[in-house]
C-alpha cells in the first residue's frame, strides 16, 4: 500500500481488429499483475521541473485531449488554440503526426470517412510545422477550406532510433509516466493540468513509484519540449505512438 494506506492498482490493454493479432491472454494478465505490484508504495515526490518520459501506452491519455483543436469544427467555433497557425511552427522538429487510414488491419483503418472522402494519408504536423487540419465538408464550407477528412483514423508519429527501455536507462533524473489520472485541458488556450502516475527515475533506474502528481503548462510549450521519440510505436491502438521524451516539464507533488 502507498501513502494513507492507498491500494495499488495495475492494468494493461491491447486492441486489434483480428483476434489472431492479440497476444495470449495470460501475457496480458501477467503484465497487468506486474504493473499492480510495481505500483505498491506509490507516493508524491517534491515538486519541480524535470524530464518526462511518456510510456507509449500512456501517450493517448495526453494526445486524445489535444486532437479536437486540430479540427475545423473547433476553429469555426473559436475553440482552438491552433487557429491561424497553419504553416507555422507549433512544436519541435521531433514532432511529426500523420493520419493514416490505410494501415492494413489498423484499429482506425477505413476506406472512406463519414463524408465519403476516400482514405489517404494526411500530414497533420511535419517536423514541428502545422500542415493540415481535420476538415469535413460542413465546416470546410463554413470556413472556405478544402475538405481533408472529418476525423482521425490511425495517428502515427515520426519514430526515433532508441527503444523506451534505452531512453529510460539514459535518464539521469526524471519521471516515467505510465498513466494519466484525470485533469483538464482547455482547447481554446492550450493550457492543461493533468494527474499522472508512474516512476521516479534516477541514474537510469526506477527508484520510487509515484502517484497523484500533476503536470501543467501549455500544449505549444509541451510540443516544443519534445526532445526524442522512441522506435516502439504501440500497434494495439489507433494512436500508434512511441515512447516520448519531453524536457523541462513542471511536476506538482509534495
């Protein structure tokens, strides 16, 4: 148990279009069990700025909150901090996001979207530059923009050369985030405050499980602080994200 006699918890998920693509159920159960054991003794640590290593399975807890501002609907309704930023830098050169509905057996793959627009790759962000929005037919007409596609399919990232384990082993001091536990994000301003759980890393080793800490800031600043992407995209989700390393993240704890 952790602080205040809190019970630890652990979980693991996989998703696939075909049963044959899933790992054995025992493997999934064993991973969830191990993560539960690893969370024993969780506590807050002292507040401060430090690197954040975001586990590939946890990236969705962050990026699903920021997809709406990339849409024409959000722009037309004045609810996007990305309004007017097409062609401008919104992140580091390590940030490339591609919407790809053509991945064979992908969780978000499709032949066409809800407006009947045929499936094709769409570059959303390339090397930190905002290239395209999600534009459906309705809001495209309202804004005078050419339709691209009405919503996300499979989102892929530009990958790096190292695995998440290698990135973790090279971290002097930082926090490995394994899950998000609530919080909020403002699509109009880009400000966010999110609860996290994970591990304190020192000299490449996991030294203390942490929980009920918060990260806060602005998504533009967060994107700019993306210093490395892993080579381990998670294929069991429509958000096929690798491990991500961000510098200078503000953590609020004890």
